[in-house]
C-alpha cells in the first residue's frame, strides 16, 4: 500500500501535470465566453439582418406594385402615342388635301376669275360710256323738246295772226 508521503508525491506530480491542463481549461473557458459573446452579437446581427430583410422584402413588394402601375401607365401612354400618330397622319393628310384645294383655287382665280373680272370691268365701262351718251342725247332731246314747244307756240301765234288778218 501507499503511504501518505507517496500519496503526496503522487498528488504533487498530478497537480503539476494538471496545472497546464487547468490553464488550458481556463483559456478554453475564456474562449467559450468570448464565443458566447460573439454568438450573442452574431444573433443580434442576424436578427437585425432578418428585420432588414423583412423591410427589404416589403420595399421590393412595394416596388413591384409600382412597377406594375408604371407598366400600365406606359401601356396607356403607348396607346396615346399611337392615337396621336394616327391623328397626326390624318392631320397631315388634311393639310395636303387643303394645299391641293388652295392650289386649285389659286389656279381658278388666276385663269378664270381675273379674266372674267376684267371682262366685267370692261363691260361696266362700256355700259357707263353708253349711259353717259344716252344722258347727253336725252339732254339734247329735252333741249329739242323745249325748242319744239317754243316753235309750236310761235306757229300758233302765226296761225292766230293769219286768221285774224
């Protein structure tokens, strides 16, 4: 059997042998504590990331809704653009048609209306001259009528004088 001294020696050897293990266990405990702190921080960061992801998902959902609305608006705008293009084509066609009509009217004015207006003006001038001639002759006729009336009076006086004599 082992005596007390042997046991003390064994205890001393074991204590010396255990001392480095104790140190390592202390370091391991310290490392575990640091790991636990790190894990708490990591959990906190993960929770924050999860909250951020939820917010990001909400924002993405909101953006998707807005994109759908924008697509609807773009589709409507495309329809409006097509409608405007159709209107512009019609307007262009109308402007071309009006241009052709204007050219026809100018052609008619130059080739038909102006000569006809000149003819009418010449006819008016001729009528005006003839009217002036008629007025002159009429005034001559009026003068002759007066002279004839005077002569008729003279003839009556002569007849009356001849009857008396």
